[in-house]
C-alpha cells in the first residue's frame, strides 16, 4: 500500500506549454489528458485544454498540472494545490475526511471517469488537496 504527495499546478490555458517546458527542463515522461478525453468539458471551446498531466522524471520528481476551466476561479499565486494519490484506500479516505473537518469539500471522494476514486477539499487553512485512490486491479 502506498501514498504519494505531489505538487499540482493550475494554469489558465497554458498547462500544455508549461508542462512541456518543465519536461524540457527536468527531462522525463509527460502524460497529458484533455477534457475531451474524458468528455468532461463544460464549455465547447475547452475540449482541448489539459484536464490532467503528470511529469515523471528519471531522478524521481513528479509534477502534475492542469488547465483551470472557465467555471472555476483562477488567481495567479494561489494556483498550486497538493495531490495525495496511491492505492491505500483506508489511509487516503482518512486523510480526506480529516482535511475536510473544518474545511470545504468541492468534489466528494467518489468514482471518477478514469476509474479511480477522486475528491477535492480545501482545508481550514485554505490549502486545496486533491485525493486520488487508484482503482483495484481486476
């Protein structure tokens, strides 16, 4: 059972260019999924924006990022959150529940279109946390 903690950066229509830049800086493999890939865009002109990207470098760094859809607030300087991910269902559910105590859940921790469980919570100190629990292998 594992849990991983990573920085997650929100961008305004620049996620692809930014993550490609970071790949050029740090090296490694960059995976990008668009809103269209998961039929998740609210606005038709946001289909090709980045819903999720992850850069994994040869020396063990992981950086994640996405574009901020127009229906969400975007404020430069506050566009970094923390991602908790892994396959330790009990630990990750526990972290989510504890972070939500006194905070605000913006996305309940439920099944996501990509097959994992996913939730978002802003803790009582204003820090946004993304929690992704890897689906059990069949």
